[in-house]
C-alpha cells in the first residue's frame, strides 16, 4: 500500500496536466460538434443569370429560355455590354447568355448556331452552363427524329420534365459517426501525452537515488515494487481511458450505443494498451523530467499531425502517410475512419478494422519486449 499511496501522491501533484489535456479534447470536440451540424434535407442552388434572346417568338428559343428560367434566377439588367460586364464583375449575375437571331431556323436546318455566353467561372456559373448544354444535347438527339419545330420542342420538354424520386435507404447516423470519429481521432493526443507523461514521471520518481536506496533497505523487494508500479500504471491508464469513454457518450451522443460505437470503444482500448506499453519503454530511456517534457511534445504532437488526428488522413500527402505507417497512431486512426463508414457488418467490411487493431496489438507486444529487455539491462548495470 505504501508504494500505491506514493503513486497516488505523484498523480495528485500532477493532475493539472491531465486536466489540461482533457480540456483541450473537450473544447475541440465541442467546436467540431457545433461546426459540423448537418441535415439530410437538400435544396438545389439556383444561379443568377441574364438572358438576351434575339430569336424571341420561335418555339425552340422560347422553350430554351423557359427551361433555363425554371432552373435559375433570371435577373433583369440593361442590355448594353458595359452594364453586363459590370454585373458579372460585381457578381450580380453568374451567367450572361445571348441567343442569336435566327437561332431556331438555323438549328432546325441542321446547323449548330453558337450561343454566346460569359460567366463568373464559379460553381453557380458552371451549373447554368450545364443546364444550357443539357437542353442543347437533348434537342440535338431529337432533331434527327422529330417532324418540325413543335414536335421537337414537345419531345425535349417531355424528356427534361421527367423527375427522379430519391429514396434514402441507409439510416446510418452519419453526423453522429463523424462526431465520434473526430473525437476518437483527436483522443490520440491526450492519450499519448497523458500516459507517457504520468507513467514516465512515476517511474522516474521511484528511480530517484534517495527513493531507490530506501526501497533497497525496505521490507519490499525491488521486484515487488516494480510489479506494484506496473499494476498501478495500468490501472491509471484504464481509469483515464474510462473517463474519456464516458466523455464520448456526452459529446458524440446516441451513436455510441450503436455497434459502431462499440468498435470505437474497442479500438481505443487496444490503443490505450499500446500507448501504456510505449510509455514503459520510454521510461527505460529517459533520465530527467526536462527530457520527458520534450518527448511528450514530440511524440504526442508529431504523431497527431502525421497520422490524421489533427488533419484528416485524406488531406495528407502520400509521403507523410508512408512515414505515418511506422507509428501505431496511424493504424488506430485509420481504423476509426473505417468504423465511421460501416453500414453493414460482414467479414469483408470488418476485416480492415480487425487488421488495423491487430497491427496496434503487434506494436504493443514489441514495446513490451523492448521495455523488458531494457529493464533487465538497467538492473544488470
């Protein structure tokens, strides 16, 4: 109990560091929650356009204007070129189109009269141009089989007037899964920083020359002290992990009660074990608290930036991801991204996640073996 009490005293003196890491996690998660609210409702965007029709009075050109008007906001502007250029420059319209005179007659004669247009080049302008091209391509297909302008216009309007009903068949809470994935990805940083700092600090404290001398002359053998410290640090890591899991239910919401939520929890548990083993390994290499602070920053921040905790993996260049493969954080975060996409549960969909967790476990075994080797080497000296 004496060793465990001393361990708790060290934790109590440094609890501010753990509170700081937890506060960072909560603040960034809440910020993500507020900035990523989404809805399943969809409303199409209508670009602002201006149409100058020199072929007014013909069915084809009038039908084209009607089609574009239904899918755009037609803006009334002076027809002089200076006013139109100003409207485009100041984004009062996205698309200016001019239908030439005799357009319908020439088109029905088999020609392809050019429709002059100018745009702002943004996505609204592209949408208007796509609508124009869709009408012309449909009219071009019917021009070969239609008898006269009236039949051509009827066929085009009938085809373009058809609508498709979209039915949402997947009921996955994508918004909740995104929040959960962001939380568990960002959890990489406080888990690494907290475990490495506290575990290494504890072991450094017990390696102090005065403390080590008292242990040698005490009733408890050094081997038993090491076992007590091992169990105490494992218990600390488990309690810290449980606290973060409870926070995830508050931040991510009801999605944590789903099967995907259980996979997030299991993946983070495997990663916590890996980080605990890594902390024991680092503790065998560190001899001062100043060095420990630098190692915590390098490993915690470095792995978070390289492996997708702070910047999504899809945004990282291939060279960075190639380096990230050497770190357990990459496999943990990649598993979270795979869990986020789960809709059906089968061996094929779960295999990538299982493989990632297996790699994390392999890292854990390597860290444990290396830590044991260094520990025996230190004792032999």
